[in-house]
């Protein structure tokens, strides 16, 4: 019988597609980043170690990650008012890190008892974290609201950066326009950054009068609701104008949006990828722009949602109206997001500027 020809080129192509999709998954990207952080940490030990020699050093690595926590662990003597108590990771975050670390060492061949994550000291540390957090008051730190004054300065800074980007590579121009458009849409819709980042280009439609857009916002529980975006009076921060500009730039740069996400990340080859723009990528870009514009007050990508709810509250919108607009099931979340600190009689409300919102 004649031997069948094996198309190795086609096999290699299909294998590369599988590898790209696998590596592009959120969990895999998080695990890869964590592995790099672990390697850097082990190299700082004295004597330095690597993934093949570390044991209970995993506990020290977990302690080093505590500084990235967003909750405040108060001491018993703390008044909980304008305190300097350290931030910390909650037990479930530590447990999540351990799960990723366990998978990392399994992939490296350190299985069962040779996996340092199953070391007795590591299990004792997780137990210690749970007991410590249960015995002390933990107050989640809310995101700093992003009010219109700061938001307007941010977009003005990005606009100037775009105007001065003639000498930059094409992908850098795309990044600036994408960032500005994403931030403007996020500010006015109040959508969760993760949902906006996963918005498909096919879910965005022009209104019949060609003066706005219709997009689908996804709420918790996979509930969808159409949201219309119509022009606002301040054209420099108008979400409609920025979306139109973003679409024209994508067309000019031959970036095919059809069939994929509206907002994309870029890969290491400095080209626009097919992956969604969300999570740490959004936060890192926001922090970078705020710092360079010298207007950084600790805002994160969660600040858009809280800033919008506070702005609508100051405009006199009821909790039910705000819930409907932002996508919460009831007014409880409105009360949570609009609860502000009154330490030393200060209030950030003076930053707010009335805007023209259209309530559904």
C-alpha cells in the first residue's frame, strides 16, 4: 500500500495556533507572570536559589506579595481613622497564589512531595493568614473615585500625546488612541473594565441618525442590556467623538476589528493582537498616564465606576436610577460606592462638574 504523505507544515501551523491560544488565556498569562516574579525573588535570596532548589522559601515569597494587597489589616489599638496600618492579601488571594504556584512546579516536574507548595511551613502560613484575618478587622480599601476634573485633565494629556506622536511607530499611536477611547467610554458608561474590554466590535452599532452608538453592556449573571451613547456637550471628552476617531484610526492602520474585540492589546512583536484589552493591562496604562500627567492620586481602573456613581449621585439621581444606569440590581451597591470619607471634614465632591447624562 502507498504511504500517505504527512503534511508536517500544516501540523506545525495548527500546533502554533493551539500554542498561541493556550498562552493567551488569562490564567496562563497570570501564571507566567507569577513564575517570573518568583524567579526574580529567588535570585535575591542569600544564597540565591532557583525553582529546582527552593523549599519553604515559598512562604517568604508569599509574604513579599503581601504589599500588593488591597485590604487594610488594623491593629487592636488602631482608631481606623486616617491610619497607617499596612495593606495585606486576604486568605483567598494567598490560596489562589498557591494554586498557581503548585501548577508551576508541577509543570517543572516537581510533583507530589517534591513540590515545595505542599511543604508543611506553607500550609501553616495559609492557616496563620486565615486565623489572623479572622481575628482582626479587615477593611477593604475602596478605589479612589475618578471625578470629572481629573478625568478631563487625563484626556487632555492623552490628546496632546496623540498630537505629538507623529514620530512614534504605528503601534504606539494605536495604543494612545485606544487608551483614550477606552477611558472615555468607561467613564460615561460605568461598565466594569473587564466587560468593556471584552466588548466585541459586532456589539457596537451606529444609531439611525448617525449621531451616536448602541452597545451591549453585560451585567453580573450574564444579563445584557443595550446602552445608547449620544454626544455630550463637551466635545473634547465626548465618547461618541472618540469612538469615531478610534474606528477611523483602526481603518487607517488596517486593523481589522470585525469578528473580534473592539479594544485590543499589543504583543511583544509590537503589533496589535486579537486579545482583549482588560485587567492589569488597563490598570497599568491608566497608572502610567496619570503619573506622566502629574495628576496621580492613586486611581485605578475601578475608579471610573466609583467616580461615575458619585457624579450621578451629586447630580440628584436616585439610587434606583444610578443602579439602572450602571448595572447594579439594587441601590445597595450605590450606597457602598457613594460612601465617602469625611476625615478632617474633607470631601472630594468639590471636584465634580455637572455633565449631560441620559438616564435610561
